[in-house]
């Protein structure tokens, strides 16, 4: 499960992402569902013909909570912020996006909560060097929705995350991220399986204050280490 994360600012995206940024993004310390957040997708360069060098990466704002292209019900779908990698390639909710709407969600870490006798303790998880992470994501546009939407793929936690939570975002290294983002509608399920197998293994984490529980709260305080109760 990934229900909150730290979204990077424009400078971090341009420095580490090798991409075109279409919006002046600010860092969001407590990114939550329904928020507009930067998502990276592959697009054909204007006027270019398909082929080598014709595709570039761009970061645009999308709402967190995927609405599939085919969705026509009166209300928006529920439970659409995360897609389980084990079922995404075959489940109607996600399978078209696995083929046609692969994306990368840039992050500097994410939050998980543990239940104990003292209550729910939040933790912040991140790369050991605190560098940029690339979550495998899915995106879609729907005729009834003004802007594109996205979801984050998840998988079983690796050993370094398991002490905090049994699930984690599908965080990819540079090569795996490039392969996931590469355009083309073929081999969707194979690309997903390769991404799951290529997940980063090493993460660091520490407890943070319950201040992060409310998505209205932002700033450095969200990720500051504390001594748990």
C-alpha cells in the first residue's frame, strides 16, 4: 500500500530525471490521493515520426486516483490509487493502462503506518542516499475528467521494508524505469513482470510524528525523525 508520499520539486526532477517539465512543481511533503502531482510519461516529440530519438520524457500534473478511459459510471472509482502488480495485467481496471499508459511517479520517499498498543505509528521510508525514487505507475485520460489521472503499482515488500509494512510501491532503478516507460503496446504483462523483478532492494526508514496523519499538514516536520512512544 502506498497512500502518502513525498513528491519532489521541479529542480529535483530536472536535475535527476533527464526530462522536460511542463509545470512549475513544488515539493509536496505529504502527497495524498486526489492531489495534482507530477507524473512522468513518454511522448512523441512534436512533428517527429515514430522511431529512434522521437520520444522524450515529460512531467505533467495528474490527479492521484486513476479513472480508466472506459469508465462511464456516475461516480468515480474507489480504491484506484494503487494497483497490485500481481493482478494489474489481467484486471479490467488496470490492464489497458499496463499496455498503453505506463508512467513513472517520482518520489523522495513514502509513508506507512504500524498499529501497536500505543496507536498507529507513521514511518517515513526512503532510499539510503535520500535520492529520487521512480515508482512504476499507470495513467489514463477519461472524456468526463478534465485532466489525466494516475495510480501507483505496488508489490510484496522487500526485506529492508518488511519490518515496517508487508507491501511497498514498485520502486525502480534507472534501467528498469526506462524499460517500463518505453512506448509500445506490446508485452505489457512481460514488462510488468520484469519491473516487479527489478524492484530496488535497499531502503532506510524512521518513525515520524503523527503530524503527517493529516494531508493538510506539510513541510519538513512531516519527515523529521522522532523517538517512538
